[in-house]
C-alpha cells in the first residue's frame, strides 16, 4: 500500500501552505476558544479531505487561491462534524485522545463545532466564494439528514440495503464528494467536469464508509477481538444487513433479539459477528466496496495522465487498504 507521503508528493507544497491557511482560519481572540482550537490542531488527523481537494484541482490545472479556500472549508466542516458526532454518540475519545466533549463537556463542544462551521461560512462569503458556499451548504444539509435517518432506523432495527446506502451517501460520501467537486471548481472547471468529480468523490466516500464499517468485524487490540462498537450502538451496517437478509427467520429473530438487549455481552457480540461472517456478510461488503472503487476510477479514466492523477489513484487504493 502506498504511503501518504508518496501520495502527497505532487501537492506537498500546497499541503504545507494549507497548514498555515487552515490554522489562521481557526484563529480566535477568545482565550478559551483559541486554547481548544490549538488542542484540535495538535491532534489533527491525516487530512485526507484537503488532499482530495488539492489532487482534484491539480489533475485539471494549477491550484489557485480558491483551492486553499475549498480545502480549509472542507476541513473546518469535517472537524465540526466530528466534534458534534462525539456529543451525539457520547464518545470520550477521538483519534486516541480525549474528545472535546470529554474535556470541556457537551455544551462547549457543540459551540466549538458551531464556531468552526461559522468560520467556514465566513471564509467563503468574505472571499466571494459563492459557488463553494453552495457546495458546502448542500453537504451540511445532507450530513444532518443522514445522521437523523440513521438514528430513526436504529430505533426500529429494520434497515434495508437501499436505506443503508442512502444513509452513508449522506453521512460520509457527501463530504468527500464536496471535496472533489470544490477542487475541480476552484480551478475553473466546466460544470460537466465538476459533476464528474462530484460523482467520483461520492463513490470513494461510499467505499470509505464500507471500509470503516468492516473495521467493526476485524480483530483488534492486544486480545485480538473485534470491537463490535457499531453493534453495541445498534447501528446496522452492510455486513450485518446482508447476513440478516440471507439468514433463516429463526436466526434473524435470534440476532435481532440479541441486538435489542440493553445488556449486550461480549459473547453476544461475538455471536453476531460470527453470524455475519458465516452468512457471507463480510464477503458481500468487501465486494461492494471494490465495486464503488472501480466505478470511481472509471470516472476519472478519461482525464489526462499526470502526477496528480497517479497520486489520486493511489489515494483511492489507500482508502480501501488502510488498517485504521
């Protein structure tokens, strides 16, 4: 699997400048807020979404000032959604560190997420990036709808594959789609090209989320057991949905009963995971992940070969081969 260092090479200078741009976009004169945003910056993730923006732009032309605005806005929005997710999920950990919710409680975490979103909105309006504002506003709406749809379905425990794909398209794929579309838009691409890159990002986002869902079934940690976090939270993901659709009525009723339990044990989780494996749920999810990946690569096959395109292809492979 290629390393992120290799993948970033065609846009390494842009990513360095982006760091400064992003840091300044989070700056606040309020002491507490500045302290919290510095905490976030010190524990930044892989910054895959800005990388999608820059590689999309550079596949078409040289990056512009608008590309930096798009990259900063997408990362601000992504960070805001993670902070809000930790509040909704009552999560005390993020990327191996304490979450904002854990350190500063829910009220402050919600307000910090709102602040980051507002910084993105101001970044767009102050620089008259109205097309970017439209792309990101649509992403916020879709992400919110996806979260609410998942909550609604988790209560009823009756999600179908079609509903699952719709949820992950809204929750995850929408933001990656916004990254690739805004990257193309930032270098003056025509509307047809922007739509192609939008669809490209959506397919990658779908593959990305299926890969995340598969981690729940992988052996992890010192004892080598799957986490089963999604199962504990009563989130139905593709491996389990496929297994339930193809299992017997008796098995389905038994598994649903286990998931409904308020005191689901580690033994129950292992039984549910074994059921998903034996019913070919894992196998099906992997096939769908590769299907979305291949559809994405087909969409960009028409564009001229350059270093950015090579890195984009490597980034797509990285998304589905990563181990965390």
